[in-house]
C-alpha cells in the first residue's frame, strides 16, 4: 500500500503478491519454509505430521494483515484444515524466539535455521503436505522514476541476487 500510494520508492516483499498494472514485481530469491518447534513439542519431530495433526497444537504466525498469514491460511484451506494461530508475531524475526520459548509451532525460512546458536532448542518438523516455496520480490511502480538512492539500492539488490 505504501508503494501504491507513493510513500516509498521500492519494496522487498514475499509472495503472494497483489500486483496491479501500476506495479512491477521482480523475483529475487526463492525461499522454502519449514515448520519448527521448541523442546516442549520435540516429540513431534519423530513422525511425519499432517496439517490436521499440526493444527491441534498452538501455532505461531505473522498477523492477519500480512501476506504470510494469507499464504498459510490458503495452504491449510487447500488441505481441508482451518488455520487458526494461537500467537501472532509482529515480525518474522520474532517467530524463532517464540518457538524457542515453547509458545507454539512456527513457520520460518530454512535460512533462519543457519543462525540458530542453540541448535538443540529448535526442531524441524516433517509434514506430509509440502509447504510450497515462496519468492522474495523487488516491487516498484511502473512509469515512475526512482530516486538516486532507490536506484542504487535496486542495483545492490540485483547484484546480490546473482552473487549467491
């Protein structure tokens, strides 16, 4: 919305996206997310779980006004399960600490796991239904010139895209 309203020049967001004709989206990275839990729910990692079984436990997700919430709502719905998180985090980086403190099961990009210092406190759960991959996208308005700073940032993001 900030991009559509001209409050920002570019945005880096995850799919799903609602791109109108006035916006151009460029995928910059594919991410795969996994379900994780803390030690209190570690007994779940021994078995392959269905989404229905997972939904019996407290779930942690970003808030209802986010595309991440929409993504998981749709994913669960497509598999015949109601998505009803018990805890809503304000930002993605809050999910891991909430999981580590055993407040529920969360979904994070696999890249988040490489930063875990206390590896024994995070357990990856194996789901019967595969979480679809998502994209991180650079989005900008069409027909509008970027500021010098935004142009430079776009260049840096594009260069980093090819340096991985």
